[in-house]
């Protein structure tokens, strides 16, 4: 049964984008924060080390929040709408492999 009424490609793209954001952005934030802290440690100034340490902590907190936002969105999207919409959101796999298949066009 087609729960998505033709929106399955759009839902797949949205879920795929959420997966990318959920994994890539936190990694980038933590890497940049670590690089900043290493630069401060190499410079050897206590004031800079403390400043960059606080920046790293803020970036780690931001990374955790960014990691959880797609999960929260998925939960909310599962609650919204009628039963067909929930089934569409929950049963769409979140990959974009089949979207670009020319032989799969309707």
C-alpha cells in the first residue's frame, strides 16, 4: 500500500539530509574545537588554553544538541498527521538510492 501518495522520494530526501546533519555536523564541531585547543596548548598561554577549553566544551554541547535534533524531528514527524502520514514517515528508509533510478520513474 502506498502511504506516501507520491511523496516517498521527498520523505526519503528529508530523512537522508537529517542523517547527514546528525553525523557530519557534530564531527566537524568536535574536530574544530580540538584543533583550536591543540593550537592553544602548543602556544602555551594559560589564558588561551582556558578560553579554547571553554570553546571546546561549548562545541561539544552544540554537537550533542545537533545530534539529537534529527532524532527529535523524527519523533515529532512520527506523531504528526494521520495514520497514513506516520506510516509513510516510519516506512521510508531514508536513502536516496532509488530516487535517481531512471528505470523507476512513474
